[in-house]
């Protein structure tokens, strides 16, 4: 995995507010990286949890402690008036006890 491409792509995903696209990334860096380069990078392989672990293992090992925990929690950002899409769809909201239209987010702490 090319570290520079991965760092650039993950930074882009974290900072973009709209649809994340290779063309959008290229535009954000004012053409310094072509959208084809990003598309080729993402198409090189099917990334798995093993690839993720290889990327984060060093950091995890630096900060891990016997009493440490990793917490995952999901939340829904309700967007009742936004058109449905792959991102904007229906989810069961356990807090309100009903289905709501919105974005389902996964938080890790």
C-alpha cells in the first residue's frame, strides 16, 4: 500500500463535506494528483481488516494499556427533509423508537 496515497486519501475523506470522489480530491489539491492516480490506487486490491491492522498496529502498540478499551458507538444524524440516497436512508433510531431518515455514523473512541 502506498503510504503517501493512503495518507492523502484518508485526509481527503476526513475533510470533505460532500460526496468523496477521486475528481474532488484532485481538485482539492489543485491537480497535483490526478484523479486517475487515486482511482488506480483504490483499484489495486480489495482492502481488508488485515490491511487496516497493518496500518494502525504501530500506533495501537504505542498507546495500548492493559486497562485500555476501544469503544464503538453508532449514531444517526436525522435529515428528514433531504432526498434519499445511498448515504441518506432510513435507520431505526433506538432513542426515539422509530425509523428516521438520515446518516448512520460509527464512532470509535
